[in-house]
C-alpha cells in the first residue's frame, strides 16, 4: 500500500509566538494567521506553505556556527528569493541580524529576533 505525504510547514519554538510570526510576516511578505498567544502561522501568498510558531517559554537560541558545549542549531530555513539585495534589506528592516559567518557568496545567513537561523539564496 502506497501513502502520500506532504510537508505543509515547519514549526519554530518561540518565547513570544505572535511577535516572531509578525517578524516573518514582515520579512517575507506573508500573511499572519493569529490563532492565540501560544500558536500563530505565517502563510505564503499562494497558501501552500506555512511557517508556524509555538510557545516555548524555555527556548534557548542556537549558535552559528556551532560550537561544542552550547545550544546547537537543530534546523534552519532556506528561503529562495528573486533578488538577494532587496530581500536582505526587507529582512534587516524587519529586525533580522546578519550573521558574521557567511559560508557562500550567493547565500545570506541571518538570525531572526530570537536567534533561529535562516538563509536567503537565489537560484
């Protein structure tokens, strides 16, 4: 028997899900669907991809690049953009932090306001 599986989104922990959802909505131009103070979802314009944020009062941000003995990154978001410079400016205006270590010239690595790592890249 064959089953079909479709990943519809990713969930990030946050001490304030609504604030983090608002950041990604501004940075990506996505719609924020606020559910309550413990869970919100940002959805891309065509409605196919969701990025959710759930309450985690004990959230600890990861380090980038990773180091032994401190919280390591469990995942990061890779987001394809049409124009790296305009996407960079939008992310910075929304409150992103450009990371010091940048491993590739056509990729930009950022931290969101609570420290989740995300990357912008072009095709």
